[in-house]
C-alpha cells in the first residue's frame, strides 16, 4: 500500500431518486471512474426521516424541507464513497453547481439536470463534511481498502508517496 499513501481522502456521493428514475446511475458512476478515482464503498439504500434530518440539518427548518424529504424518500438512492488525492474538490468539480441549469456543460448536473432540487446527485462540500457524511452512510466494514493498480497511471510518483 505504500504507493497509495497520499490518496486516502474520501468523499460521499449520493445518486438521488431522479437519477435512479431516469436510468443515469451508470453514466454518473462512470464519470468518477474515468477520472481515475477509487470506489471504496457503494450500496443502494432507502433513506429514513432520521438520516435525512441529520443529513439536511442545515435546511431542516426551511419551509421547503418537507418537499426535499419526500423527494429523497421517493426511491432508494445509491450511496458511494470515493477515494483519491483531493477527492472532495475533484468530485465537486465533476458534479457541478447545485443550481443545475446554471452548471457548467460537461459536469454531471450541467449535462443531466435542470433543477435545484432534482439535480441528480449529492457530493460532500468539504473535507470535514465528507468525513461526517461517509460515517453517516457507511459502517467501517462497508468501506474497502485495496490496491488500485492503475494509480501508477493516474498520479505522479510524488503524489502517490505523500
């Protein structure tokens, strides 16, 4: 594992109900794979009120929260944990801004969404929140540590040895 020392940052990605309904799971997942990120955890799950209230605590007192909760409970979601060097910021760039119709073309939201609420994906917004969110959705046994042989072609030697 010495070659992967520098690439242990992790982040949470949720593929939301609108993406599930529209059959976008493979297209979304492949964006992160093609970038060279390492998938270390993935599961399909139904979200309950307690998890949603915790996850969306920053908006739980807003008048629109009920709609967010109803939407997020409408189908299962796909929870993923991705790993890589500066993965939080990298995933945010790939994801695009929250207001999807203004997201840059080429980003997931820019290519697949038009809404603020129905924006197909959630991605952790900081390293600190990523650590909290990964633990919210994954037990330690759900996260897999393995050598990713292609890292020699994704990262420079000094980036792998940090």
